[in-house]
C-alpha cells in the first residue's frame, strides 16, 4: 500500500511531526540556558579569582611599601653607623629600638613576615628572626630586587618563601659590600596556601598558584592529577592577565579561570567541572527527553493497536481484492479479527465464491470459443504465398530444373500439410522448426540473397508450444527485414533455456526499424487488431497467453548490427501449470 493511503503511516508521521518542533524548541531553550549559565559562571569565577589575586597583590604590595619605608627611616639608617658608637650599651639599645619597630610592623600585618636590616659597613644585622646572624654571603646568593620564590633556612628549618631586597643606595645593588643598608622582606608560602584553603572552603573551586617556570603552590587538599593536567595544558598556550577557558580533560569539560598576581608574577588558577554546574539543567533535560520518549512509546503502542485492529484488516482486504482483480477468484479471507471487520470479511468471501462460480461457467464457454478461433486461424492459408509458389514452380519447370521443382514441391507439401492440420492445437518445438525450415527453403527460391541458421538446444526440442507460433515471426523477418535488403540477408533462430523459462530468438540483419516504429509495434500487439492493421503478432501473443499464462511474453529489440531481434519466452510446463 502506498504511504499516502496508509492510515498507520499517516498517524505515525503526524506524531513525529508534532514531537519534532517540541524537541527542537526545547533543545534550543536548553542550549540558551546552558550558554547563559556558562557565561554567568565565567563572570562569577573571574570575579572571585580576580578578587583573591587582588587581595594577594594588596598584601604583597603593602609589604613592599613597608620595606621601602624602612629603607628610608632615619632611625633604621643609623644601623650603618652603629660601629661609630663606642658604648656597647648604646649600640645594643639602638638595635633593640630598631627591632621593636620591625616587630610592630609585623604585628600590624595580615601575614607573619620576616624583616631583616643588614648594614655591611658596620657588619650589623637586626631581624625579627632572632636566630639569624650577620651573613652577607648568604644575602648575595638570594639577592633580588623583586619578589622571588626561594628555599630559605629559618630556625634550622628549610622553608619555601617569597623574598625581596631593598638596597640603599639603589646604585649599590651590584656591590652590596658598599651599600648603606639592605632591607630583606620575606614570608612563607603557607600564607598563600591558607588563602587558597579559605577560598576552597567557601566552595568556590580548587585554586592553585603556578609560575611560568612550572613551579606550583597548591592548597592542602588539591587534586594533584588535575592540577598537573591543567598545568600541562597551560604550558601550550599563553595565559593572559585574566581569562576563562573551557578545557577538556579525560573526556570531561572544565571551566578554568586564571588571574595574574602581578607583584609576585605568578598566576592564580581555579577550575570547576562544568558537569557539576550544569547538573540541574542536565537533570531537567534528561527528564524531558525521558517524558518525550515515554510519550513516543505510548503513541507507538496506540498506533500499533490501531494498525493491528484496523490497518491490518484493511490491508488484508485490499490484498484480497487485488487477488480477485488479478484473476485469482479462489481468494478467501480466513482471519477472524473479532470486530466489525468480521462481517465485512464474510461478505467478501460470499462475493468471491459467487464470482468464482460465474467465472467458471464463463471460462468453459471461453475455452470452447478459443478452440474454435485457433482452429480457424490455423486453417487460414495465405493465397498470395501459394500463388507465388505455383508461379515459381512453373518458371523452374520451363527452365527444366527438375531437382529444384521437386525440392520446392516437397517443402510446399510439408508446409501446407502442417498448417492445415487442425485436430491438434499444440506441437513440439522440433515440428515447428521443421515447418520454419521448409518455409525458409521455399523463400530461398524467391530471395536469392537469403540464408538462415537454426541453433536450438536439443533439450528444448520436445517442448510443447501452440502450432504456427514461429512461422509468422519468421515470415515478418523475411518480408520486412530481408526481402528489400540490398546485402546478404541472414535469418538466425536460436534458443535459450534456464531453470524457469524457454526463450526462442528470431533475428535478422535486414532493414531494421526506428525506435518510434518499435514503440508503435509494441503497443499494436497489446490492443486487438482492427480492419486497418494486421493480426499475426497480436494473435501470437494471445495464443501464448492462453497456453502459458501471464508470464509468457513477446518482445522486440533493435540490433546494433542492424535488423531486429524478436524474443518469445514462456515458462516451463511445471511453472505454466
């Protein structure tokens, strides 16, 4: 059944067409929501990270400012002249006053910072770390005018600290032995780790600090594998002052936010898995798609019930009607759907039974009529062909060609003996070929440039076919293809056979025909002949259909070498029956 006639197909198509725009609109809505939430998340994360980076910057900037203030303090600058004070008591008292200033600055700060004042001229050191002693060589090793991440020993414990030196005067930074004072400010990495932990406890991510050389400062509960993966990805790209990037790690997408801590020249990095952020939307999306899927399943179930109880009975009824249309009047519907279609199927079976009885009666009468028509056709004798043969015999007798006269008379006798036998409607293919051979032998007396070749397998020679089936086809090939042909004419009769069909091919190399003429001929043999057209080919087709059924056929093909090929095909007897 065609799609436009199929109610089930229409219903399923309608359901799909209704669901498609809903799914498309919802998908667009979800994508818009995800985009908005992602952008909002980027903005919030950027603000949080930038704020934390600015807080670190403020703290470090404050330390740097205090360091510069210490380097400018007149009382602290007295440390470089301490060796000029003769009294030991006064020297110690001066150092204590400087130390008290350093401790007061340290107490006022958020971080526990170590301040150290070194005077190379007096070889004096004042530091908040009482364990330190004057060691100018150690200062030379880590001397840096900007903040630098170094490993330092504090109270015999090695620590990673950020350190910076301020040299007065500044021009002596390359020759610190001649410097007035050197202010060293340092703080441990623990302060930054505490800030990172505090940030993480607020539920804002998993932050860490990374330097361009690959060193990292992580919070205490950091995911080491993730930080390494992000660090490796960041190495491959330029990290801007502040940025949001979506990175794919192990198949999952992460929002990676960065901010530059300018005072330290480190980057503050934080990452958040997008799946966690978008989890409520994804859950809502899955719920919607699940509901749509359930709705689709229920619709398909309803459609299946409609198909089973309505569409299938309609399809069965249509197929049964088509069988009646094709001539199978024994078609019956044995299915009992136990609904309104039961009554319809019973009425159809009654109609088919009545029709079959009527057809059988008509068929018997039709068989009798066909038999009478076939005998009449077989008994027809072409008078022109007979007159021409007698004229030819008369000419050959005048020329005293007795052998030719005898041969022609023998073939003519064979030809008319076969054509005038009406008691039997069929003959073997061997008998038909003998008739065709006699006909061609007679025609060779008329047409000197005619020759023929018969190549039919022995396995086909016993096949039963309607009498006088091949002779009209061969006669058309001679009269229309070879007789007016200037070259050497050749009639070829060949046979082919497979598991189901026998085929006889009659070919000539004569005048041929145009495509338009071929199409007209194909139409002509389908329609019954009238007074203006011949009936030989139409008669052949009808007799083949009577004998072998609808699978028998006659077809034509224009040969590339010239001429026309006629194909007569019919099924084997077991298929024909």
